[in-house]
C-alpha cells in the first residue's frame, strides 16, 4: 500500500512538475513572441529609414525623347512659368502673349493656370554641358542648358590648318597654334598697321596677334571681270564678339587709295562661310597698279571692339594722298 501511495504521490508530483514546465514553456513562448514582435517592429523601422534615405538620393534617368521637355508651340526648351489650359496643354511664357490667351490645340483659355508639376520636374533635372570633354565642368537645369552653351568658354574650335585635326576650346587652340605652327601665321599687333603681301590666287592667309595669340583669317576670292574680294574673319566662339579691321590698298604709282572699314564675325572652323559684315572689293584696275608678279600688297589694322559696335555696312573711301 505504501508503495502504491508513494507511486501515486510521485505521479501527482510529476504531473505538477509537467504543468509547471508547460507554464514555463508558455512564458518562454510569450517572451519569444514579444521578442519577435519587437524585432519585426525594428525591421520595419529600418526598412522605413532606408526607404526615406533612398527617396532623398538622386536617380539616373534616360529621356528617350529630348523634345518632350520643349514647348509644343515654339519648340524651345520650356522655362518657368509654364502655363496650361483646362485640357492639360502647356505653353511657355513667351508664347502666351502671341496666342492671345487661347490654347492653339483646343481653343480653351490659357495663361492663368500654372503647370507646377512640369516646373518642378525641370527644376530637378541637372545636366552637364556638351563641352565637358573640352574642360567644362558646369551643371545646369534643362531650361538653362542652351543659354549656358551659347556662352560657354569651352566651345570647341578647329585648327585652320587643313592637315591638322586639332579641336579644342578657343584658348587651347590659340596655345596649340603658337606651339605647333610657329612658321605658318603672319604676326600682327592690335591697333597697328601690318604690311600684307597676298597672292592673287591665294584663298586665305592666317594671322595671329603677337600678345594674346588670337587667330584671324584674311579671306580672298576672285570675281571674274571685277577683281579680288577680301574680308577678315576670326577663329573663335560667336559670344566673344569680333574685331574692327581697316584695309588700305594703294595702287603703285598713284595718289588714289582704297580704304575699307569692316567688322569680323567669329567662325569655329575654316570651312564656315561667315566672314564679316562686309567685304572689300578691290577692282581689277586697282590691282593692275598695286601688285607685281601676281601679288597684292595691302595694309591691315585690327582693333578691339565690343559686339555692340558691329558695323553693318561696308565703307570704301577714296582718298587723295
């Protein structure tokens, strides 16, 4: 009997121990669940933090249609403020007055409602200059890209020597020419006359200023029954402006001289045909008395000036010397 009681008592104790063990396991499970819940919350917070960081990072995007950000009316790059009609058609500020506040696509009123979404997109886009490989490190908005590139100091220019393939910025071109083609150009100084001997059939001569190295082209072409047409152009970007030049041709043995006053235009390569605002027409009769052995002799003076002083008409003066 005692053994039986002991066995039963022992079973009861064992059962109680099992219940205590199960309760302990349940507590452990609760603790694990709480720990897992806390871990999940931490993971969610980490994910949210990472997402917020990713939102603030810049992205690389490809614009498959660059004209998508141009005005549909004038086709120029859109600039703020951008206006839209009730149907979503947009127009740049310069086109609104021309449209008389009528949308050209649906005839709805336009000019009072801004398209803030497109303006924000344009403000967020940052582009590099197309002259990056020539040294420009500037970044600008899409709207300002054209404006910047028109006046970029790194606009490439080509060496006027046909056999030379050098292309670089204006300053680098002048340096290259001084170092690589020392024998080629005729040297001159600003505001001083330089004696030039030009072959009747020579198409051009290259001139270089002694101090700053700026390159100029003295162009020459022949017109049948008239004579030689002479003009001067400058190698460089258009934003730099040109130079005033004076050409004087004095026929040999005569007191009569021809003088021409003109303004150079800038060209980026010798193949371009934008020589100057005028030309100097040296008549055949004058040539017969101003050259020997097929050569034309003239005096050339180059002077600095701003773009606002551009001359629009040629002037030939006949002077008694």
